[in-house]
C-alpha cells in the first residue's frame, strides 16, 4: 500500500510541477527583435532571405525534395571576410526548434551597425545555414521525414554498424521505451509509468536513457537512423564542393554554432563546446553550472551534426570549435510529454496529429512571450558577436 501511495504522490508532484513551469504567464514587453520571429517555416525562410539580400550576402538555395511536400529548401547565406577564419551558424537541426535560430540569423543579418563593423579586414567569413531540417521545421516535428533525429545521425558506416550491433538497452532505452513510444496516445499512462520508472531507476538514469536514443526502433523517439540522412548529405556536398566559392583549404580556424531550444531555464542559454577551454576564453562569464545541468546525461549521445561537420568538411589540420547554444523553454517533462503524444499520432493516427504538432511547437517556441524572444535574439546575436570579436581581434594564431 505504501508503494502505491508513493507512486500516486510522485505522479501528482510531477504533474503539478510540470504544469506550473509550463504555463507561467509570460512577461509582456516590447522588443525590436519581435520582427524577426515567424509563424511558420515559410515565413521564417522569407525573412531570412530578405535579410540576406539586404546584407548583400551571397544566397544559395539547396532544394530539399520530399514526397507530398513542395518547396522545401536549406538556405545558405555567406558574408565574405577573412579567408583564414570561418563561422558557420546553423538553425533548425531539430526542425521545430528552428524558430529561435532563424530569428537570430535574420536579426544579425539585418543589423546595419554590425555589418558596417565587418569592414575590418580580419573579420571572419560568416556562413548562415537556415533550416538544416526543413521538413521538421515545416511540419512542426523535431525529427525529419524518416523520423530520424539529425543530432544522433552523423556517423560513419562503421559507426552505424557499431551502434546497431550493441545491446539496444545499453543505457536503458528499452526499459523506458513503453513510456516513450505508445501505440495509443494515452496521457494518463504517461504519468503513472513515468513515476514508476523514476522510482525504480532514478531521474538521472531515465534522462540518460531517453536522450541516448535508439538505432533499433525506426518509429521511436530519438531514432538515430541507419545511414546518413539527406540534410547531412546535401550540406556535405555543398561545403565540400566549389559552388560556394570558399577556399576551405586556406581556413585555419572554424567555429560551428548550432542553435537549439527546449533544455534549461526559460530564456536562459546554455553552451556546450567540444573544446571547453577554448569556449570559456570566448565566453568567460558563461554560467557553467547552468550548462552542466541542461546537458546532464548527454555523455552517451553519438552522431551530433556539428561533430560530423567538423570531421568531414574541413582539412584535418583545421582548428575547429563546435558550440551548441541551447535556450530553455518549459520543463523537460512537459517537452517529453509533447514529443511522445505527437510521435504516437504521427506513427499511428496522422490525421489527428495537428493539435499535437502545435503543442510541440509551443514547448520549443514560446511565440506568445516577447520577453523570451528578446532574450533569445539578444543572447543569440551576442554569441555571434563574441565569436566574431575573438576571431577578429583576440586570436593570435591557431584556435587553441
């Protein structure tokens, strides 16, 4: 009896805590950044293209064909600068999370003061990649048209073989899969099963199992795929070709910035680097504890897009810093609940999916909160300014 009482109490506590964090009334403020946030993928792309043209950037459109959908693309804008230093800024790797990254890109490209300051001879070349996952952006999904999480997917053929060969439950995904991947979109069972799982395994172990994902269940949440997905292939072809006019063999220092939403405290950004020592030189005031909390459990994740790009787009002696910038929205359990419901409907009842897709948008994009938008745009463009300033004035030699 005591065990049942504990489970019920935990269910109530989790539900109340999640509801409180998810629906805290936003602060109403007026921000000049509001203009750069959009209602859907197509408006976001239009704003990005207009901003790129106004900045006199070179604009490249990479068509992204998907059966049943028209006019999807990955768009790339290039502001040319120093041939030896390069910044690549990416939005929409996780589809629906692209609203934030897109707004940051459009805001930066529309800032005339910033563009004037770029006349400094040593300012790095800037490359903005808009909507890495245009399907997910347009359909309000975190995943692409194959249900693949692009940040679990950039692996070599040998690495795909290895993750497919290992125990599917090596970090506990199989144990938690019945909670993540129901056949019926049942909200009641989510709370009871989640509470029981947390009691048995602990919250940290549960989070680690979820975010590690699966390479064995193509319908599951956080599925990493079985081969390199079209977004990665198309971008790889673009960057390793000559169509962009960049001499990548001459580039000494590269910073890759990938923008995401959904982890951390509302409106705050957490930064994760492949080389933390270098990252902290560029961002000396960053709240490290905040980042450690947001990214806890991610040590078991493989296939990050930026890691794959760093390894395959540039010569081996290029000095590359990867930076994931993550903006908090609502609490993690509310995010997981929304993803679970949408995926169940996407897989088994797609005609009933639209309301669930809108809810996924709402947990990753606080579109009714001007204060959140202002924080995202300000801190997102601020990160770009910090990286550009470091590469322009502070860096002497290799990015070490």
